[in-house]
């Protein structure tokens, strides 16, 4: 599982599922009572999809950016 928990996310965060880094979603809800982060994205057909995930299933898109180090 991932390094994040439900407490690490807020509405508006850009996230991805750990099994598919190319699908970028937006957090639209935090449901602490059922331990779910609700996400929305648009599929290839232009249809809006909404589904809930455990925080541990998600990563933040900032983690995907290449790190630049100064030597």
C-alpha cells in the first residue's frame, strides 16, 4: 500500500491510483466515517466518473514530477 492515509488529502488535490499513474483524478470529497477519498475524472469517452478509494491506494501527482538536484 501507499505512503498516504486519508488525513493526507484535501479537496482539490490531484491524485492517481497506485496501479495507474497515467490516470489523474481530483479529490472531491473526504469521508472519514467510511475511510474513503472520493475522486472524479473524465474517461476517454468524455463521461465523468466518480469513485471512492482508500487513502492508502492513492498517490499525489507531485510525487510523479522529476526531482531536480543542484550539484
